[in-house]
C-alpha cells in the first residue's frame, strides 16, 4: 500500500534525502505535502518532480516568488503559521520532520494531535518538551519514531526487548572535527574549521554542534525522553568511523549494536517503513569501510558542553529547552564572527545557570526558550570573560556527579 509522506524541511539535509527515497520507491511512497523556509527554487523543482498537492513556505517573500511557478491546483501556505496550516490540511500517513531548531516544536505537537506517526529528526522537539510529547503520543495512540541516526539505532536494538533489562545505552559520537585538536588550538577555531565534519554531511547548526559536542549533549536529553533512561543508564563513546550508530548493553552483559555506513537515508527509510523492515538499495556490510572500528572515551575537559547534556537530564524542568535556545543564539553569533569558539560553551553554561525554571506545559517551555534567547544575547553582548574553558571544573553548571557513562 502506498504511504503518503508529509515532509517538513524538504530542502534541508533530511528533506532532500527523504525525497531521494520517494523518487526511488517506484510509487510506493508519495508526497502529501512539503514545507520549507525560504529556498523556493528548490521547492519549485521538488513540486515539479514529484507532483506535490500542498506546499508551505514560512518566509512570505519566498512564498511570493514561488507562487507563479506552481502547477494549477497546488495549494500554497505562506508565513509564520504555514507549517501548522499544512500539518492540519494534509492527508498523510507519516510526517518526516527535518526542520532545524526549536521552531519545529509546534509542528511536532500538531502531528501528534492528529494521531499521525511522527518520524522525528527535529531533536529539539524532544529536547524542549520531551515529557509532554511522549505523553501526547501515548494519549493519541500514536508513535514518535526517531530519525536521528543514534536513536534510530537504539530503537532498532531495543525492538522486542524489555527496557528494564537494559544495563546501559551507548550513544556513539564521531568526535567531530576537533576530536584530536589540542585545547589551545580549539579555543579560537574559525567557523570554516568547525564546519568541516569528518564523516557526516549535515546542516550548519548541527555541524557546529558536532564540533562542540552540543549535538551529543542534546542527543543525551533526547535519549532520556525517548526511552525513559536516566543518566546512570546513558553512556557516550567516541567512535570516529561513524559505522556503529549506537549500542545497547543488556543486564546479561550482551551488547547489541546497529551498524551501517554514515547515510541518513538508512534511518529515514527505517522510520518510514517501521514496524516493517522493508527492502532498500542501501549499502550494508562493507569490509573495506568496516575493517577498523575504534572507540575512545570522550574528553569532557575539551568538550565541557557534553557534560551539560547529562546535567540537563538531572535537572529536568526547562533545562533542555534553555540549553538548546542558548546554543541556537550562540551558534549564530559564532558563524557571524561575534563569538569565539570557546565562547559557545560559556554561553551554554552561563544561560543554563540562570534558567527561568518555566515548565509544566509546552507553552511554559516555549517561554523558557524565549527567555533563554534573551539571556544568551545579553551574555554575548556583554562579552563574557571567555576564559572559563581553561577552568571548566569550577563552573557550577557542570555535572554534579562524576562525569557519567564513560566507562564501566
Ligand atoms: Mg545524531
């Protein structure tokens, strides 16, 4: 039976790879609608190639530019509410949500409200309001299927297993472009250096997040919400080849891992077809690429933001929302040359230490997000001392317990 997909963020990395899968599906997959922010030429090409009935562009100027190029009968939603209008109007089976940032949360809520399956690459939704979204999915009798490669791996390893039989989940991290870079060199790394990810091709924000390990910190929070695991059952291990996408260690000492070349089409394909494991023409075991798999302990001193992910799980409340918002503002400042690389962590830690403790509903968490952005702008404008990284252990925002999960 044909599956109808709603693709949010169709021009981004997840979106374009989803459309690749649609193109090669021989009619098994169809597009019920697509949404993007401003890349209207690419949206035009996607509509012409696939025949998409509904389109949303959140940037009104881009929507205006796109309108005359759309075939007759194609509906266009434009402006800040376009994403939600699209989710409400579309006739779809599963939503592939690849929007980047906190801006994706409202659409996640809207998809679940409609009792549709949410294939979630927008990890910020869970980082901001994980408890609320998981609860909503249960109430509406639907499911959040992770598209983040690590969480997809864990989801796959856990199928048919009992969560209370999990000793520890091992989240793998590539280590990013600065895995072996000495701290002194990292401190003033340029955006170009930070964007050069060794194994994955991704958008800018997530690439910077791989350089600071903020992305892994967010993934720790995401993992906590998806599977209800606390920090003592979450470990992070650096695996530079990005072949082992994550592992689950069970109470009997058995470890199950999910492997594959770094290619997001794998987790996207899995999420679309779950609970089936449908055939795909993706590469499997490749002795050349799989011949050397190595693992290292993460360095919490050079990557102190990673510790903040564990700290946020311990703090709960609005901590995840606040860390994420601080990072969205800080990354923009870094890319604009207004913040040095080591300033990213200082903004993370400073804003987290002042978090408003606004939680209890999605709206309260969005208020925390807004407040954290204000605090982050103020911190950057004040030109914080930018010298905390060399003295990271004195920061009160670092994990209260010994850095968890690096070894057993
Ligand atoms: Mg990931």
